[in-house]
């Protein structure tokens, strides 16, 4: 019997607070990732996506950027599952409201490469 690993959503406020208080940070261009690894009760990576209201004021633009980030995470699902150990990961976009998906993709790939190292 094979266990099918998947990427889960990071929704719990306590876990999100834990990531920001005790986690490590990686940055690549406009995208940064805060993460905590090695929690014993977590069996798969939990990913959250955020766009600060300070950087992108309009909600529909923040939501669009979050959808783009989630789509990029899903498109790189296999690579993420083999590279990232179980833990809590929060991906943040810290750029301008006008953004191209290709730029976010390039920065996210840079984030994955810096996590490998």
C-alpha cells in the first residue's frame, strides 16, 4: 500500500503565528517564505499564501496574486513534495500590485533553489 502525500493548506492561526515567531526566512525577488520544519504531528507540508495589505491595497488584486501563487505551488507539487520535509510554510508576495505571473514563477523557482542549498 502506497501513501499518497499531498500539499495541505496552512489555515490554523496558531500555526501561522508559530511560523512568523519561530521560523526561518528565505527571500527571492518579490517572494519570501517563512518556514518551520520538523513538527512531529505534521505528516505533510502545510503551505499558506499571503499578500500584505500594505503592499497591495485592493482586495481583488491581492486575491489574484494569491491565486497565482497557489497555482504555481500546485504546478510544482511533485518537486515540492520531494524537496520540502513536513513542516509549516508561509509564502508571501511583497511587491507591487501590477505583477506578471512569469515574474512570480521566476521568483518562486529562485526560492526553491535557495531552499535546496
